[in-house]
């Protein structure tokens, strides 16, 4: 399926124009041909509608790497959707740009990348995606991540009650909760479940700084404010600092991407607030190392002590393929107590793994223990457990004593 005006638009673009120059011509052309822009938007809605029908978590379009195909990730596997036809680079440039406002287009052209929310109605029901557009060999590419329609309960995520209580403002008014994992590991799903729990059970104020806003939490018992980076606030760091002057009980920082944001999150938590954030790490221990290592050597002692003081829970997670071709959540949970605080302060972080192994009563577990549980339930294969373990030797040992 190609755009009906693809050839006409291609003739408008000088042969020597590439990258941003080419996209600017397409942008101007769409602005002056509203009906063509609508056609592009309808095609993208059709593609994303198909993605929802087949259960795809991600859709990729544009750029030479796609080979003029639409790619989707379905239950962990990404492949081209041949039945959706082919789209030229001019087609995909136009389709991506059609959903961006003039200001968003200019930001994309300046920064060469843009995160943005996207929503539309299907049969009277709103569906939402998180879009990321970028340049790929002088052409526009984009990824669209599907956002769940509903929020999971904490029990559905398998989070023990004793740990869920530590994430709940009702039981602990301060402290840092970290949700970590690689891209596509379900961090946003978990974070939204935690926020919904607090929104339903506590009378307070939640300020969430997102990039972009994915799931919108409507105020229930809590007043909930969403601020989008680049639209409502300059950065995660600025949003966190500004939130301190907005009478918050909970501050949510969508992601800790740089030392400045990490330092700010530690500071706002140290000042007596409850903070939730995410980090791209694969284990609880890696998360601690990563936070400390983000700072120069002469600052690491201070950061280590502050982290020991404020960190309450770190949950690292992965999505693993099940025996029936779907995905299951596996997780590692660190619930910080005095012994773990001492281990962080005294640079004995390597001892924390064994503390998690022995911390079942406080809701802790290692990734290997949780993978073993999934295997015992018959949800995943033995090889999957080994493949996704952080400590493969330990995983093999656990599997041999079944």
C-alpha cells in the first residue's frame, strides 16, 4: 500500500535534498495539502490498529533498515508484516510527520530525535502509543510502543504484599523506589500499577514528570499532575526541582538519564519525599553500581551514603518467552534494611546478592529464584531460565536441585 500522492510529492523534492531538508519540504507540502495529511494519518491509524489486533508491543516504520516494510514485535519477536505492503522512504517520512505539530516537527529537525504521545479512537475507545521519531541514514524512522488500556494490580505483577506496602504512601511516607530493566521490559507497566495503587488508597498529591506522557492517571483519592518534558517542563531535572514547590507527596521521574537527574532525585528523596523512577539496568546490584559510578570519584562517597539513606526498594525485571509463545514477567526484588544500608555504605555491595537469596520473609528474591519459580510452574522452559538469568552458574545450580 503506497500513498496515493507518493509520486507527486517525490517530484516536489529536489534530488540533492537529503535528511532535514527533504523532511522540511515534505512538512511544508503536507501543511498546504490538508487532505493528504489526513490520508497519512489514516494510514498510520490503520497500521497501529492492526498492531493492537495482533498483540504487537512495538511497531517500526521508516528508514532504509525497514526495507520499505512495517515491522512489529509480537511476544518478543520482531519481524516484517508482509501483508501490510510496502512504503517508500518518502511515504514513511510523510506518515511520521503527519502526526507531529509544527512545533514538534521543528524540534525533531533541530534535535534529530523526538518522543511524543499518540492517541486516537477505535470503536469509541481511546488507544494510546508512545512514539519516538529519529533520523536513520538521512530518512525518518519511528517506533511506536503500545500502551496498555488498563492498569494491572500489584498482585497480578507478583509483588509481595510486604514489598507493595513499602511502595505505598500509607505505610512509608519517604524513600526512593527504583524500577529497572532494559528497554521493553515492562517498567512503565509496573510503575503505573504502583501509581494507581497510591492514587486509589491515599489522600495526597502526585507529580509525575514524563517523556512523553504515556498512561494518564486521573485524580482519584490523590491529586495527580502530569508534566511532559519538552512541553510542560524543560527536563526531568527541572521538573523534579520544580515539583518541590508544588506541595507533593510523591514525585515520579520517568527516567534517570544523567548524573544531574540522579543527583536531583536523591536530593528530593533526602528532603523527605517519596520518589519513584526508572533506570536501564538489569539487576538490583547493577543499579547501585550504576548510580554511584555516574559521579566523579571525589563525589562517590557522598552519593553512596545518600543512596544508602534513601533507597527503599529496587525491583529489576525482564519479560521472558513462555512455553505457549507469550511473555511472562520475571523480577528481582531488593528491599533495603539496615544490613543492606551498611553494605552499600561500606562498599560491600557484592554481599547484597546473598542477602536477597535469604530475604524471602521481607519479600526479596533474586532473578534466578524467580526464574526457577516460573520453571516449576511450567510457564517457561529450562533453557529460557538459563538464557535470561543474570547469574547463569547460579541458575544451573538451582535447577539441579529440583
